């Protein structure tokens, strides 16, 4: 039986989070990223098949969430699939999962920071993005419970804004449920590609697993928190998709840079547009907060195993957080947000996330009956679904994503050769 802190390293994190905290962190990561960033590109790929793509993404996400929850209960450590891959499949597969997560989600952090900037103050988007990263890094540094409290407030505000938006769209004379009908423009390839893009929206439940070392009673808490967060998010996404499609239709949705704001404007309530913009900025802020938490914990876990500089594997004696990992992640994200427009990384992040969860499903397949093994069909569907959706993404995304994974594998191999040559 694996125990927390069995990895070589410099410290362990303190268990402070309960079920409601874990659910809120998952919601904060999922509600915001997809709603305000992924629906437009997904509609462009799927056309009238957007709702089918959303359902397909949800099925794959459910399988991934189930596999992750069973593994997280078995291995309640920081790092998520990095740990599961290492323990069940071998060191290389854990490393590759961690590499895909850290690289992909660091870019996602910068994208979310810029989303905050463009909604809050378009003329100074980069400056606002950097300020948001600095503020959230400071907050995370002072303890995970403070992060959970802020996320709870953010989720409450965003859900209230979304409820107002959906209600406005559904009762508006501009709404037409016929716009939800599947038409001849729907294709298998386009639907799969849209599902892959929408997967970006569902990937936030990984934050719960990567915080496994900071959750109380993880064998009970994590298997409850992950499906709860995913189920609530699916209901919210479906309601928002129905409302926006009913007013805009798939073509107009695909062309909109801010579809939720445009939907309430088209519904005849322009006064609600500023409220939606504020809600979008707050939602993206919540996603950014949860992303920074997840990336820093995976960085911390990889540093404990010396796949990253071991100096990052230190826990703050007072705040009980991986403070060096948090500061490095925050600094890298701030530099990216200040200098590069990475709002177009949804596909790249989805590819990395799908590779990450493919490894999680493969690891879950190896669980034995007495280890909390999920039904056999769950990891099979999850692995097949992750693979299919990853390679259905745009060709440029697949090439860049595969290139990043290959680079990670090369770095791993080089380190092994150097370690062998030095006699370690």
C-alpha cells in the first residue's frame, strides 16, 4: 500500500480541505474556462452538432473522472496522474503525464489571465493579466484554505450571472429552440473535433486530484467530490449552451468572440451585457486560481522525484504550501501573460489534457478488485475516447502537442543517459 510522502522529497502538505471545498475548487476550474472560451471554437467545428459534441465530451470526462477518483483515493498525494502513472505503469508514464500537464496547463494559466484582462479592461489586458497572476500567487502562498474561500465566492457570483443570462435568453422573443436541431452540416469529424475542444472545459476536476495531499479523508472525499463537481458543471454547461444556441444559432455563435455577452444583447437586454462581462472576468479569475493550484502541486510532486529541480520540493513551515513551486509557476505565467497572446491555446491544452487522462485510464485499468477498481468498461471508454478526441483536433494542434510530448520524452531519456553515465 502506497503511503503519502513515500516519494523522496522535502516535506508533506497538510490536509485542510473537505468535500465542499474540493467540489468548489473543481467548479471554479471548470465554470469559467469552457463557458467563456471554448463554445465559440467548438461551434465552428461542430455546427448544429454542438450539443452532440457536448454530450460526447461529457461521456469521456465522466470516464476520466471515475478513473481519476478511484486512483486518487488509492494514492492521495499531490500530482494527480503523475503519481498514478508512476505507481501503476512505471516512472516514464508518470513523468510524461506530469510533463503534459505542467506544460499545457501553464499555457492555459496565461490564457485565462489574458481572458480576465480582456473582459475587465481591454485596453490594458496584459497589465491586468499580470496583476491577476501576482495577486492569486500571493493568495495561494498564504494557504490553500484562503484559495478555497475565494473560489467559493467566485463560483457563487458566476453561477448567479449565468442563471440571469440563461433565463434572459430562454424567455426572450429572439430565442428559437429550433436552432438546437441537428442539421446536415453536422459531420463526424467536426463533432469529434468540437468534443475535443470542449474537453478543455471539463478538465478542471483534475484540480481535485492534484490536491489529493491536502484533502481530509481522501478515500471518501475525492470519489465524492469529483463526480459532484462534474455533474453540476455539466448541468450548467448544458443550460448555457441551450440558451446561447436558441438566441444566436451555431453560425453566429461560432463567429462571436464574446458569445454570452452577445446572446443577452441579441435577446434584447443590453443592460445585462456589463454584468455578463464582469461575470466572465470573475469566472476566468476562478479558473486561473484553480489552474495555478494544480500546476504548482504537480510541479511540487515532480520536484520531489527530481524530475524537476529538487529545490522546488519544499513546503512552507507556516502556510503548509509548496511555496517555491507556486512562486516559480506564478513567475512563468506572469511573463507569458505579459508578453504573448496565448488565448488560442485551447486546442493545445486539450491535447495535453487528453494525453494526461489517457494515462490515467490506463493506470486505472491495472487496479485490482480490492483496490477500488472501476467497472472495466470505464477506463476502456475513457482511453479510447481520449485517443480519438486528441487526434480529431486540428492538425496543427496535434503536431504541436505531439511535438511537446516527444520533447518531454527526449528530456527524460537524456536524463536517464546522464544518470547512467554518472553511475547513479
